[in-house]
C-alpha cells in the first residue's frame, strides 16, 4: 500500500491540473469534486491532512492508490484513465456503504430481541397504545389521501350519471365542486373518522364492542343518505344553471327535485330501521294499527300528491303563467309535490293545495294567442251622419296597428247605443298576447287614435 509520502513524491513539479478535493474526518475521506491547483498548494494540503491523521482507514488507502497511479498529467487527459479512476472511487464508496449497512444490521439484530421482549411483557402497550396510535395514524393518512384519490378519479370519470336521468344528453364540463366525487368526499372522510373513533372507544371501553356492527351499519346508511343529498343538490344546481342551453323544463326539474328528496327520505327511514334491527315488518305492523286513526288525514295528503303528479304530466300551467281557478287568481311561482304557490294581484303569496286544481276549471291567461278588446266611446247625436265614415277610418287604423291580431276576426266599429243627446261608438278588435301592462297600454293607444279620428272628421265626443 502506497503512503502519502510516495504520493507526494510522484506529483510533478509543474503540475497544471489535478482533480482532487478531500474532506477529512477521523475515519474517512470522500472525494467530492475536482479543482485545479498548483503543485505547491497540493503539497501543503496533503501535509495538513497528514497532521490530522492518526491511522488511515482501508478505503482511503484504496482511493489513494487509485489516485497515485493516475497522477501523471499526460494520463489526466486520457478518457480511459478517468473512467478507471472514477470506477475505483465508486467501488470504494460502495464498499464503505455496504460496511455501514452491515454494521447497522448487526445493531438491529442485537436490539430486536430486547424490543420484542419489552413489547410482549407490556400488556397495555399491546392492547391500547399501539392499536390507538395505529388507528389515529391510519385515519390521518386516509383524511388527506381521500381527496387526492377522488381528484384523480374525477379526471378519468367526470361524467355525472344523474344528469342523464334529467334528460341531459350533451357532454358538458362539470367542475370538481359540482361532481359526484366531491359529493362523496366529505361523507366518506367522516365515515372513516367515525369508524376509527368508535374502534378506539371499544379499545378504551370494551363493553361497547358488541354495539359496533350496529353503529357502523347506521353510519353507513347516514353516509349514503348524505352522499345522495349532496349529489342531488349538485346535479340540480347544474341543470338549473344550464336550463336554457340544455333545453330542460323548469317545472320538471322542480318536481323531480321534490320527488328525489322524498325518495332519499324513504331510503333513510328504511335503512336506519334495518340497521337498528327493527325491520320493515314491525314498521308495517305499527302502520296497520295506526292506519285507522291516521287514514282520514292521509287521504288528503295522498290526494294532493296524486294531483301534483297529474299537474306535472298534464301541465295545465307552468311556472310564470298567470292563471285563474275559481276564486284563485295569480302568477304561478312554484309547483310542489302537494301544493302550488301563486302571487296574486296584490303581490301576496298564496299557497294552494294541488287537489283544488283537480276540481276547478283552470284558465291560463298566459297561453292565449290573443286578447279580445272592446272599447266604447261617446259621440254627440248631432254628428250621427258622420259615423259611417268615422267607423271605416277607425277600422283601417286598427288594421295598420302592429299590436292588433288579424288572424281571427277583423276589427270592427259601430254605433251601439243612442240615448238622449249622445250615442255610443263601440270599437272591438283582437290584440296579440302580451303582458298585462302592455295590454293596457295598447288599449289606451287604440282609444286615443279613435278620438283623434272622430275629431279629424269634424265630430266631437
């Protein structure tokens, strides 16, 4: 084995480039990077390192030997020499790492029997500390891993099957916040937390272990109901926001939302009854006993629900229509499963049971294609000879009015009454469908045009 003195003696006096930089500890030196130094600085560095050494480790000698054999400036420019030098240095580092791993393994094998003996001799550690810590650690990992997992699933499956039930066939982009996976995220996270803490509770108080299956079944049912409720809200919010673009019926969406809420409620009742081991048979038996007492009230409820279904399928009116049913009149604001909400002429909300519409004649003013308008204006008896000419001019004015509907009956104007010193001129026409304020403005315009025509012909009102 070559010593440091031999390495120094081999170094040339005018060495221009030499790759070495060593960090020296008490037991090892690692070559980190190359640096060009002069021969004099190299000798100073080696001598300073030599003073700090008491004994040279074996892998340093290997590195020194490899370095010494290639410390000729001519060889430093040779690629093959550099490859050999780096290979020997790598082998030296691998040997050192292997030696360190073997020593660590020996220490681990020596300590493991003592740790196992301590673990098996400590009952509380086996039955409480380790299970509780492991459960908490697993819960914490699941809490942060579930959103990541669902986020990746969302990227591959972002389609919402609930929209297909609502009649949405077009492909639309659904953000994660409105997706099925976001609706499932919170219920699953809290289900994991509940199951973890209930398990910890059974460790601390073993008496509740017998109730764990029942508690977990109930928690699973509540998780399912919570997920369905969130998913329903997300789906209907997307459908309502894109109602115009997707061609969906607003009334149908409102009805389906109410119907789905009722279905989710039934799932919750049936699921919780089965989870608590009550069973649907017991519920049906109890319902049969109490059915006589509640049958009369349930009759009205069932009648309203069936009437609501009839309104949804027959559609005598829609949200926003102005209707009249008997003494009830107003604008429809909501069609529910059992009731319909209106806004009357005084802008007051009116809630009407759906069964009322099954026994009343419904007049939908918003669906008419035209409105019949009849206007009467007085005229003096002295101008009675001018009435035929005035009537013809008024009819021509009405025919040229863009708000007058000519598809049914032609406008007409005639003398309808004579009384004392005056008569009455009746003007009738059909106006196109429009809002109430627009209809009143159109009738006012027709009356003003009629008065102007009367005066233009030398008559007076």
